[in-house]
């Protein structure tokens, strides 16, 4: 269920497994610890990143200094860095990500897919702070390892990161190639959540290439998919709304543009609060509503607030933070 992105169902099974294994095996048993890490993944999938961090820290405490659990410790460190990244705590995410790469290299070796995953996760943090050169270096290395290991999920994940790098340097054709390849892999693997997330990113790519019909087509597919998986209050659903709002604005469907933008802004505020970059992206898009209605002062105020949020989170370039 976790691999398919069905976290609502997965968290029921995982919590039951945690309780049973703690009762039967004890809270230092490896199977109990594995269940805890799965529970953290479920919380993250349901947008409760603070809870995910708390649970993952418990995993790290129980695996610290235990050589027989060094692999679990390395994976937990990578996941912890990813959760901090999702909460816009990039300084912490980068520090933990560097440590995760070292731990993973020692635990698995530099040709293992888990080491590639630690590289790929660290690259996402560098992407968010605008260090595209470092991100490219890490993703390129991860892609080679995943390819050698014929790891489809890893190839898709790192392909999305590579696409976002190319979008930021405005090579949209290469970005499209990577994103479309990733979407095919995810679909083949049956990973519906990441498939829809890739489609959502493709909306931005197609918009930049002037292919608005295709952008709306894949965007609406992603929107319906996320609604079925998580309901209409998740950050993935909100991000897709925001990406689609831009498409509708460009083709002149302002009713859809306003509807989707306001809905996205409301959801991101509920999920992350008003200091997160996802909220800022929706806020910047919402500023366009007021600009279109000749309230330029209001539009400027909202846009400046969005810029302040980006800068306070250490985000240098905010053009394509779409995932």
C-alpha cells in the first residue's frame, strides 16, 4: 500500500504491526524498528511531516551504535533529511543528507541503489536552495547507479529531479524527455502517487513549452488521481491545482484560474502554514488575480510577501518548485 501511495490504508496496517511487534518482540527488535520506519513514511505520505520526524528520530535512537542495524540507520537518516526538506528546513536537510550519504556508502557500498537514493535525496535539498550545479552532480551519479542496478523506481525518481534542474536552466525539451520517461516507469510499476506527481510537474513543463492543451489534460488526470488517493485537502492536490491554474490563466479561462488558485492557497495554508514555500507559490499565483482585477497594490503586496517567504527559507530561484 505504501508503494502504491495508499497511505490511508497503509497507516492502519502499519500501526497494527507496530503495536503487535512491540508487544510480542519488544521495542528493540529489528522487525519492530522496521515497522516504525514504515509508520514514519505513512505519516509523511499524509502530510504530517512533524510526526514523521518524531517517529524517524525514534528509529535512529534505537539503531544508533548497533552495527547489525547500520543499514536501517542509514536509511532512517536519509528519510529524516527528506522530511526536513519537505518542511523547508534546508540547512538541517543538507547537513543530515550529507551524513546519510556517508552512512549509506559505508553500510551498502557506493554501487548500491540505497547509496544512490541518499545522493538523490540530498540533490533535492540543493535544488531547493538553487545550487543546481551540485544537484546535477549528485543526480547524474545517482542515475548511473540506478541504471547499473536496473532500479526502475530510482531511475524515475532521479529523472524527475534531473528534469527540474533542466527546467530551471530553461532546457524544457530535455526536461520533458526526463519527465515523460519517469511517468512511463511509474505507471508501469503501478506507483500511482509518484505517477500523478510527475504528471503535475509535467503541467509546468508543458506550460513553458506552450503546449497548454496537453498541460491541462495531464493536470486534470493528476488532480483526479490525487483526489481519489488522498482527498481534496492534500498538498499534492493543492500543488496540482496551482500548476493547472497557470494553464487556465494562459488560455483565458479566468473562472477556473481563480477557483483553482484560491483553493490551492487555502489548502497549502492548512497543511503547511503561511511560512512555507508551497504556500508562497500559491500566494504568488493568487497575486495575479488581483493584478487582473486592477488592484495592483494588493497584487504587489502578495507578490512581495511570497518573495519574502522564499528568501526566508533560503530559496534563491523559485521558478519551478512544483513538487
